[in-house]
C-alpha cells in the first residue's frame, strides 16, 4: 500500500532548505569573523547561531505534528498553508536576529512559531481524543 503525504513531504523539503539557508548564514558570518569554533565573541555570529538553533528546536515538533495530522487523515490545504506560514515566520526570525535589538521581524517570527506549535499540538490532541 502506497502512502502519499504531500503536505509532509513539501514541509520537510521547505524545512530542509530553510535549515540550509540558516547554516549558510552562520557559515558566512563565521568566515567573515574568522571564527573556527563557537561564536568567538562575535555578536552577529552568536545571533545567527541562535536563530539556527531556535529553528532546530521547533521544526522537528512542527514537522512531526504535520506528519501525524496528515496520517490521521486530517490534512489538507489548511495544513499546507500553515506549514508555509511557519517557514515565512522562521525566515523573518532569522532576518530579525541580525539586528542588535529585537525588532518586528523577530517578534512576528517568534509569535507565529509559537502559535503554530500551539495550534498544531491542540489540533493533534483533539484528533487523538476523537473530539474532532
């Protein structure tokens, strides 16, 4: 039996490309600062590393929830749009982390990420308890 999970597959692809973009941004800052390990006390590199780590801390949970919701037969265009929204939020967060002070892009990225994780978690729980 073939299982096709189009939302999960495209989400994983987008998340992979975003992880690559964040890694390249760290690498570029690392080369410019001539830092081989850690952040070398370079504030921009430290912020970019933190943006990358923050993505790595949240994306696996978002992806797992997307996969499980889709496997439960509750996926669809809404889930796809939410995945795209999450990617845009993480891009905004990554760009916002370049600023020395927190700004609107970072704030939007954080808020949308948290709401995405909360919404998917609640939805998955409701599906799991057969409430919806």
